[in-house]
C-alpha cells in the first residue's frame, strides 16, 4: 500500500462519524428505540464489538435476528453508518438486529473481515443466542455495498463449514466481484476499486476466491434465499444482477428489485420509492425469521 493510501484511509476513518449522513431522510421507523447495547463477540481474530438493537415489546419466546454488515469499501470503520436501517428493521420486522464493527484496512486485510463477520453471525446463531434472546434457527444476515458482499461471503462460509444455517441473505447494492473492474461513470469507479484492492486485498491471487468475490463461486447451491437490491445507474449493478440470476436458477431468489434512475446510494436518491423498498425488504425479513 502506498504511503498516501494510509493517509487517505486515516483521514476518511476519522471524519466518517462527522460526514456520513446518507440515511438521514430514511428514518421512517425505529427512532424511538433505545440506544443499542454494545457487546464484544469472540472470533478467530479476537473480540469484535457489535451493537445490538432490540425491538420494543415482549415476545412470547425468542425473537428472530438480522446480523447487519455496513458498507464503506472495507476502508471505512463506522458501525453506526447504517443505524437508521438497523432501527427500522428492528422496529418493523420485530427482530433483534446485530450490527458488526469488523476490522478494515489498514489494520486488517482479506480475509479478516470476512471471517470476523462469519464468526459473529455463527455466534448469534449459536453460543450467543440465549444472551441475545434470539432463536438460533431464525437468523438472517445482510449488508449494503461491501457489506452486501460480506453477507454473501458469510453464507458461503457457513455452507462450506456447516457452522449454522441462515434463513435469508439481504444484499443491498452488493460488491460481489472484487477481481473485476467496474465500468466508468458511477460513484463506484475503477480507481476506487483499485484503492480497495491495494488496501484490503493486496494479494492479487486471492481476489478471485469465493469468499472475496462471491460471484465467482463455482456453485451457489446450499446458500439461503436472497433479497438482492440493485440500482439502475450503479456500476455494481451487473454484479448484483448476475448473482440474482444465478440464485433464481436454483430457486433461491426471494426478491430482486432494481431501483430506476439512481446510482449507488439507491435509497437516499429516491426516498419516496425507498420507503416502499424498505417496507418490502423488512417484510421478507419478518417472514423468513417468523
């Protein structure tokens, strides 16, 4: 990694809590929920902090759960960037939402974040279920952008290791092929992906591994059903659309939706449509974890 890359990363990570506001207009529900609990979850790379959002009201028994993985291109460590979404899902789907504060570059390189996210999700669906008040058989996983790629990776890892069985994967504008160059003309540029590769995927030979680039997995059989959300003008759209098509061939596509006329920030750019998209997604999470 270049010295200038380290400076750029440090500046971006310090400023993220002050500058990332893209979900401000999307707080349709959940603002009344209490502050999330902060826990530390054991993983093979050491303890990882998580934020636990709990829905209001007492259920008759254990609740379902969604493990959410934020975006930021494996470069931005800001677990609260998707707080609006975590609160919305907790409030409308009635599930416990666990947001994972995984390591990013330059502190970590592939496959650290992928393995941390798998281990946290396996903990939610295993040893941590009773502490969280969730049913270990009703755990979904999802994320936006690079977090969507992480969620797909978690599902592949869980399938291959037999560690747990997610009931749903929610992939929002997912980054699914790190080895490929996105086309020009959008928010996610070839230059940004080159930066991500230098910083988090420095070993070029490993960028095609399925846990790094889930779209390149030879076989997707055995992964959970998926919600795949893509955006018409997003340069990552082709990756998401191709993944959705492969899942559909296996009967594993719960819903594939393309938001028209928008780039990577697909929900923020059209809040009116976003409300319907979020409601349908939360409904599918509720059904899968019921």
